C-alpha cells in the first residue's frame, strides 16, 4: 500500500485476454507464443480510432509496457476534479476541433494532415464544401498538388461524415504513389484492388466473397475499370446508387472521347467511367489537361462528372464551370507571389532528315491510308489516334499498328500472340485503337487492301522501332552539353522527359541508355 492506493500483483508477461498499454495505445492480448528466444504477443487495439487493428511485437523489447488491471480504480482516489477554467478550456479546444456539416467555412482537414499547405490549395476544398454533392473537376497545372487537394477534400468529408466509401481510379503506374501519399500525408489507408487482392479475398473469405466488401477505401487501375471481374463486385455493392460514396478519377482526360464530334465514338475507358461514376454520390475528377481542344469532348467529360448540369453536344458556358471546376496555371500563381520557376519554351528544330527516313515514309503512307477511307467521323478518329502514336515514336506507332492489324484481321485469321510483355500501361495505351478499329471497319473500304497497306507500314516500323531517331540524337547532344563537364562527369543538374505513351517511355529509356553508357 502506498498513499492509500492498493497495488495488485501483476504478472511479468501478459496473459491472453489481459489488457496492455504499449506504444501509447491500449490493447487486448489475443495470443502469445515463443519464437526462438523471443516471446511474441498478438495484440488487438481497443482505441476508438483504430478498433480491431492487430499487431505482433516482441514484448521484452518494448519500452515501458504496462499491464492494465481492469478493476483498478485507484486513479480516481489520487486525482481531484478539474477547475471550471480548465474544463472550459478543454471544451473550447474540443469545439475548435469539431467539424460540422452546417459550417462550411470551418476547415479541419488542413490541421489533420502532415503536409506543408499552400494557400491556393484551399480553393478546391472551399468549393467542394459549397456543393450539395461534391462533383468537382480540379484542372490545376502539373506540380500544383492535385493529389494533396483531393486528399484535403476526402479528409474533410470524412470528418463531416459525408462519405464512408471511397474509390480512387488512377493509371497503373500511379497506384502505389496514391496509396503512399494518402497514408503518409493524411493517415488514410487505401487498399489496391488488383489480382493479388482478389485472390487473397477468395482464399481467406471464400470464392464467392466480394473483394469490395472487406473495406471502405480502395484504389483501382484505369485498365481494369472495364473488366467485370474487378468491377462486378463494386457494382453489386453500390447499385443502383449509394449515398455517402465518392469516386476520384485521376488523369480524367483519358475518359473523354478523343473526337470532337457531338456524339463521338466512346472508348472502353469512357464507357466504363460513365457506368461506374453513376453509382457514386460524389465525384472528383483530376487532370492537368482537362480540355483536349474539342468542346464536345470536354462537354462529355463534364456530363460524366455532373449529368444534372451538363449535356454532351451542348456548348459549355464559362459561368456554368465556375462552381464545379478549379483551373490554375503556375504562371497565374507566380503573378500572385507564389515561388514557381518561370517556364521558358525553347523549341529544338530538327531538320535535314533524309527522304528515306522511316518517320517520313510512315507519315506519307499513313496519309495515303487515311485517303483510302470513306472519310467518316469514325475513320477520322482512328487515324487521329494513329497519328498521335507516330508523332510520339515509331515504337509506339508500331505496337499500335500491330493492334490495329490484329483488329482488322480478327474475323479472317488467327494471329500469333504478341511476344512483347503486356502491362496495364500498355493496355491503356492501345484499348482506344482497338475500339476505334472495330467501329471504323465500315469506313475503311476494302479490308483486304487495308490489311495489305498496314502490312507494308509494319515492315518499315518493325525495322526502325528499336533504333534511335533524330530526336534522341538531339537529346543526347543536349545532355552532353548541359549535364556533363569536360571530363564527362555528371554535374548537379536534372532532366525530366515527359511522354504520354508507355511504349515511347520504354523505347526512350533504352535508347538513352545505349547512347550514354
């Protein structure tokens, strides 16, 4: 007995079912076992904000673990009630930390995030809270922190209990980055829904288990949005509509049709996003390039975002965009005093190509191919896609042309499988061309003649798709001039190269390695 407090005897090692305080939290001991020289305990969290969280730890290695006695009332005997001033301070601090759905000007998310917040990043959050349904398009420039802005909105809506189910759709190469930033900056744990997640769910919960029912926050790749194997469970969970659900679409411009026609041919991506977005109450689209130059295509994207405000085929007025879109460029923010480096566009002209250069020959042959069609809108959409790939690189054009050839000949012959590795990024790059070929078959004239012309282009592209072109030579010259010293040692300077297509990125990496090593 000490100071009138009775201290009961406590075991030196926690027993199953006992309560334990370690790492600043209270836990209940679920199991214990000896692994070699180490005693390992399995703990389940009892805290309100992490109920059910499980950890395993080496008990002897923990700093000051405390076994709690559930019948110990001694703290009540040693402490007096707080005074009214201290209690009032506590109540005020609690009120300041409380977010209510009624007060739309009181932000809590910035104070619950581990980020260095810029003032301009609060505008999307303010607009989101003004909307009865958060249907918002964030079109900020590259590098302005669209992921942070989306995270602030998600955290704020969670605090206000306006959302309980969140699905993020992003390019396959961005899934891990999204997962890391959300957990590190906002403390939000998201599960990536991929093949491994499906297999693990079926293994642990049964073959018929819905992988979307084992959590409330998920990240999924663009490439599987049209795959019923992945989205069937999501549709089953949300259909026909679920309140409190939120859909975040990164790189949203991929969901917009590439054609400017009022009723353009929609890709598998467009159809999948339209179908899935309709299941959610809140929709948040992110894109640094929301407008592709075609007003009708942009209107289609806005219709998917908010079908109550926008309709494809009808011109979008600037005043209609004000409540649902945020668009800032670095140049605009720099004028307001934000420290962004000035963007200097210094074009590098490439001339003197020989007449038999592969890119020139392919451009001429592609033009001849387009002239042989009937000139319908579906064919124009197809050739626009082919031209984009050719402008990117011969490697991207060759793979896309191979996909186009396969689509043309699918009904007449069995083609050998492609030996090039297929990844989600490559699927995303080429799904549009396959859908476009399917819709444009009736406008390509004689299919046999079209296949023969494509075969002639494939011969040229196959010979050049693994070779460096004049642009690679110009890049190597620039790197040698600006990034290497006289002894060819690397200086403290960085170069970032952007490309839209995964095939071009792979080709460029290999060609630069060959030129620099």
